[in-house]
């Protein structure tokens, strides 16, 4: 569904991604692991067209997308939960959710989409009139994910969704990612929490200093010496 072919990006003179190639198969959960500064968020921003590659190409659902503008890429069926969640703080839960449906703004269809999100996240239904700024970090994480799902994406990009959450909320979050995937949405999960990520991912990639240095099934990555020593120590 998503493919990067030899993608390189720069911020000024600094190279952030070096000939990155990866594939996210439809219907799966693929993950991207790596330390801070590895280039994970840059990769997400490059897929979304916020950062343009200086080399290589990006394909989605059979079409090349690296020359498109961000809103055109979103319209093709890609949604993102950005690092730090970035909900609209002065808007209510319902207003945030409506913003997620801007690609297909059909007033008649909005209640069904909203109710689907409320089914996945009952806490949001309880707080539908509450402003996002007054919600806990876990509730904001639910809201950011629900907002992304309002666009009925084919591919959901998650950038460090567990960052700053208590362990019990991390467990709930990863359970919800699995539920969303079982509902038919392909997921590309960018995370530092390798232990939890490899419990739910089907396959993944390891990014270090802008380069893919490992790839394989979740089982293969768990067995990798590099992953075990760097990310899975108790």
C-alpha cells in the first residue's frame, strides 16, 4: 500500500534520510523503530509531502505521490496521528472530530462516522462537549486517533502515539491499534517502545541515523541482536 524507493531528504545541508526503501503491505501493521534523532518523524513528514525528497520516490496504492501537496496526499486516504497528538485545544471533542472529516464533508454522513469513533472510544462520547485542552493525555491520544479515523483512511500513520502516556494507557492504546487494524485499516506505526510495538506488528524496519539497518517480521526483529540489545533489555 505504501512504498518508499531510495528516498533521501535534507534539512538544508544536513541529510536526514539516506536512500530509505520500505514497503507497508495492505491490511497489516508495519512498524518503524529507532532512537531519537534517527529520522522517524522526518520520514512521516516526507510521506505526507511536508518535506520533499531530494532523491527517490514514494508510492501509495499504486500511484506516485511525492510530487503532491499534503492535502492531496490526505485526500488519497492517508491520515496521521502526529507526535504529541496536536489536538485543537480550544475546540470541543465533537469539533475536533469534525475537523478530521474535512476531506469528505458530508453532513449526512458525519453522525455515523462520529458514532463509530464513539464506539471505539466511549470516553470521547462521555466528553463530547469538553474542550480538548482540559482533557488528560490519554484522552487527547484517543481524540487524536479518533480525529484521524473520521476521514476513513486506508492508511493510518502513527508517530510516537505512546509518548508521555502512563503504562496502563499504553496497554489500552496498543489494544486499540490492533482493533483498528482488524477493522481493515492498514497501520504504519512509528515508535520507540519496541517491546509493545513488536507484540502487535506483523513486520517492521529499524532506522538509525537516517538509514534502514534492519527489516523483517516482528519475530525476526525480536530475535535480532541489534534490537534486543538496544531496545528490549529489561
